[in-house]
C-alpha cells in the first residue's frame, strides 16, 4: 500500500522526448501480442514541462500495461497528446462537467490512452480508481492485480493538480483521459515571484519548517513484499508520519533494530519471514515488545484472525479495506500510547489513576522499578546498573524507556523515587528530610521541588493531607 507523496519532486524535462521513450518501451509488447500501437503526439518536438518525471512515468506505465492486458490480438492501443487552452470544452465533448469546473490554469496537457479491449460497465468508472478494487481477469487469464495501480495513478495525477477519468463500453474498449497543468509556465511564474525575496531567507524558512514538521512526526514501518502496495500506503501515510518500508519480516527486524518505529503495519503472507513470525519476534523481544503491530491480510477466516492476535498483534485488518480505516486504527493506537506516556510522566503509578499498562510493557517496567527500589537510597545509582541487569545495550535501553514512558531513564528513576517518597510520607513516621535521604535525594530542598512538580503540593502539605 503507498498513494500520497507530500509534494512531487518536480524537474524540467522534454515531455515529447519522454513520451516517445514510453512508446518505444511498449513497442515490443505490441509486436508480440500483434496489437497495433500508435502514438499521436500534437506537441512540438521540444516541449518542456515541469513534473515529477518518475511519478508521471508510473502513470503511463500503469495505464499502458492495463491497455495491453485487456486488448486481444488484432486490437489497437493509442496514445494521443495535445495542448489545450481556453475555452476548455471546445472540441472536447467528452469532458465531464465536474472535470471542467476544476480547470483553473490557462494551459493544460490533454492525454488519452485508448484501447479496443474488453472494456467494462460504465457504472464502474469511478470504482476502478478505488484501492483494492478488482476487475475481471484479463484476456490472458491473469488476475488484474491488487487494484492499487489505478488508485496510485489517480493519486499521482492529483498531486500534480490534474484530473483523470475513464469512459468504457463492455466488449468495445476503454479510454483513460488525463488533464495535467502546463507547469512549465507555472514554473516561470514561480521563479519570477521567488526572485522578489532574498533566496537565502526563503531557503532557511523552508528548512526550518520541514525540520519542525519531521521532528514532530511519528514513524510508521510498512512491511509488504508487494512494491505497489508499499508505494500506495506510503503515499497515503507520509503526510502525517515518517514512513519506512521493508519487503519482508527479516528486512523489517533489521530496520526496527536501527530505527525503533512507533508502529509496524505488516502484511501476513511474505517470503523469508511472514507477518505472523515478525509479530511474534517483535513481541518476544524485550527491546521491541512495546511497539504496536497491525497485521493486514486477505484471509478472513476467524482462525486466521485468532492466529494473528495470538502472535501479539495489536490489531488485525482484513483486505480489502478503506485506507481511512487503517489511518483511524493507527491514530487510535498511537494516541493511546501517548496518553499512557503522558500519565506516566506525571506519576509512575498508572493503576492509581485507573489506567492499565500495556501488557507487553509490564515485565520491562516492573523489572525496572524493582531494580531502582532495590537501590532506592543510593544517590549515585547509575543507569548502567539497570540496563545491564535487564540484559540490554545502552542505546536500546534508552530508546525503550523513552518509547514506553516518554521519559529519559534518569527522569523515570526520579519519578520512582518520588513515588516511594510519597508512600513513606503517607505511611511512615519519617519526617521530610529523612524521607528525602531514604529515597536517594541529595537534599531536602531538591526533593521538595521535585515532589511539588509531580504532586502539586509540598511534601509537608502532602504528609499533612494524608494524616
């Protein structure tokens, strides 16, 4: 699953030369299948545009692949390209009303890719662009794919402020039509505007904004052996998250060890290591077991869902599904984790607040707390004592504590000391100075300041309120 790049990586290139190369790349396919393949390009030989060339190449590749896939021997596939200006509807009666209403630029490229293939019911014209929509088998008895290709195509076109639609007649053929703004003119206008501002200031502002946005984003790891699916999901999620990708469970584990993502979304059926094994490996590892996992699968049997949940999955989504559902599940899981971290930052006793800790974190946190409490009076307690006792590396230990609690190891130690201090103030006859010394604070004043930050009152006030 990947459609929605934050912004296309636009470069200036000769569109006529580009489309000629695309035509040549499919000539052998046409010859082998005995299909007449025609390019009707009305643009000048040197016609420069400013698009994301790699993404536009995907658009043509997907549409031409579909055209040849559904066209039999003796049929025809045609590419037609021309430039259009106001009025947009003149000479173009196939323009739907809703498409015309969105045209706001002075110049567009109009692209048609037609075939004389199987076609489809015009009532499906909108559905074919939906994720995971499956049409019938093609004439070569190959399933038409995951339904990601056309959804990806539409997404790329929309990223370029363009439109795409289709008309078709069963048994007669299909025509895909695309409108792309003539961005070469837009680029010239943009350059004129940018020259009116100091370039270095503009550059710094952009960099600061991008850095802030990236720093505030959580990281999602997508795992799937289908590159098309990975690209689709990346496009859908990367506006809100930092997105990483892995092609199987083995690759995913290597990335998790290096980057510690906030959540993993994995397909179940993959080579080398499938999603179920990946999930079990994550949940059984002390370093990673706090990372939530969502499994995606085409299997809808109850037994398969149970198998995924038994592997420790936090959620399980059956294909096909709406991307909005996946986004909602991701948001809910990550929001819950953040709430738990915020609560833990205020008080190390979650159960006092009626909140249950995530089950996979119980062992880690309980062991951490036990080690600190065993050394509670030691003012020189070093975090190395804790991560060595837990059998973790220093780097993994720091990342684990931060991911589970939102605190640094030192901050968590202080909160555990404060919790122990609060208990002593409430249940023992010690005075504030004695409690401070017993729970490892170097001075009464430091203990008092820290205590008030967490509990909202001084140790003395807290002790009096509990008597």
